[in-house]
């Protein structure tokens, strides 16, 4: 098949979603498919490139030229409505590539939708987050998980996040065009049941199958050249947290729980410092900012176990998958997709989000019961096989093939 991926960001701009698109694209090429990626151009990146057999088209848009609209210069998001220039350039890519399937991963979908009504390709959308119902994409309101969208709640929430004008436009376009545009989709792939539920997917109305993100089979093949980073790790055993250093990721709860402990291995935090990152750390805690992914994998290989104490509605658990691939169990919050990635009592321990006492107890259990930790580590390694390309990609291929023959999808057109 000829497959066109739509992803607003693509490596070297990297995150969990971008890594998923990259790994999926390369796996599809290895399985004999012709794969291209349309993404937004940032900086002096080349307009066209071929990496690992994947053709990459980097497109310029009208909004991306206006830096004042974006808080992060290197992550200029696609808008939740058609950008005329992106639509124009996407049209050129579609005409050149003649894809059988268009697979969208985020708001770049909206700039493609006017073309879908013309070309009527098989359109598949992976829901990596809650962006189809939340302008902020994270379903967080006033610092806690949101109970569901409503005008009087979402409009000021978006305004606080983006600024009043930008927030109002983002919310209005996302809540109106988002709903109508999703009717053009043949099949959805939510990355967890939590995402499917929060995004309002209905098995009686929508064609969808829950398929988690996945990791590369090569994830445990550690790369060299990371000595400068690895020299900063403790020489002995340590506990590991990887993620943004924010309250929503549970960093405050983790530090409170760990701060009560004495005579235990050090805690290593690897992630991006944010506005609410604590300025003071308990003793025996090492903070390492924004490490390259290759170095993070080395850290997983050396750690005792992982900690994912998120208090937001995590969509999936890629960080858990990577820990499991190294045979490391995880202490995690029972929230969002984490509850589906960690098997409580088998590959890790699940605790209520934001519960310092429960997290403290789980950490002690994992540290003191060596046999339990080793059993969980062995089970984690086995469990990680379900998140490898050869387990996941055939399921996505099946959706590519099945979307065309879905009677429900054909009836909507």
C-alpha cells in the first residue's frame, strides 16, 4: 500500500507521538509499503528528505510564520482548522504520492480535510490525546482532570492557557470544525480505552479499535557516545522518573513520598524543567534536564525500577513500555491509559494519583521485597513483547485494509 502520514512534528523534533510516527513509518517500509510523511517545516530543515526509506515532506504554513502565536519556537502547532497554505501544499503531496491511505495523527488533519472531500482516500486517525474534545488536548481544568467539555468551562480554560483571543479561536474552531471534520474519518485508533471514552467514541456510531502506541524492537540496543551523560548517574542502584518535571506528572507527590525515606537508593529525575518544577529537592535526588532519548534508555537499563506518578489523564504509557523492555517494573498512578499499560501486582504497582502515603508504601514494597521486584521485572519483559512492532503493526495494517470495506464508513459518504 501507499501510505501518507500526517504529523505536525517529526524528528529531529521529538516526543512520544513523533517517535511513534517514526517507528510506525519505518516498520511499514520494512514490511514492503510505500510510506511518506507530511509534516510542518521548522527552521532550516530541508523541504524533502528520505530517511530509512521514509519520504519526508516538510511544509510551510501561514500561521507558522507568525512566531508570536507560539510559545515554543521549535513546536509551532498546526491549527484546529484548515490553514490555506498547508492545504495547498498538502494537495501537491497527495497528487505526487497518490496514497491509498491517509493516516493522520494530530491537528494537521484539519488542513487535509478539504482535500479528503475531493480525493476520498481511506482516512485513518490515531487519537494520541484528547484534542478532539479539548482545546488544550489534556482534559485538565483548574489543575485537575476535567469531567467533560462545556462552553462556560472550556472557553475561559482555553483563554487562560493560550491567551484570551487565541484561546477563544482555538476553542471555537476545535469544538465546531472538529466535530464535523471527524465525520469524514473512516476509522479511529485511540491509543487507550481512556482516550476512546474521553473523546466520546461510540462503537454503535464510530469505526474504531484501541491500539496502544509501541516501541522499536531496537530500543534495548544501547547506543554509544553517551558517556558524558551517563557519568552523571549514580554509581549504585537508583530509582528513575522520566518525564516533564510538573505537578501533573506527579513530581511534587513523588518528592514528598521519597523525602520521607531514609537509607534508600538515590532517585534520578530526567526531564524538562517547567514553570512549576520544584526549586528545592530532597537529599539524594539528582535532576538531569532534557536528556537525549539514547541516554535515557541507558538510564532505564541501569535503574532498579521506574516511577510514573502522574496526576493528569495520561493517554498511554510509552515510558512504561520502555521500562518494561529492560525488564524494569513500574510504580504508577491508576489514571488514564497507565491503568491499561501496568498490570497491577504483576508488572508493577498501581496507586491512586496524588496519594503521598500510597506512593510511599509502594516504593517501600518495591525496595524491600526483592523477590517481588524480580518477579515483576521478569513479567514486565514478557509483557513488553505486546508493545513491539511485530505485535502492533499488523493490527494497524488490518485497519488500513478494513477501512475501505467498512459498510458503516461507506454509508456515511
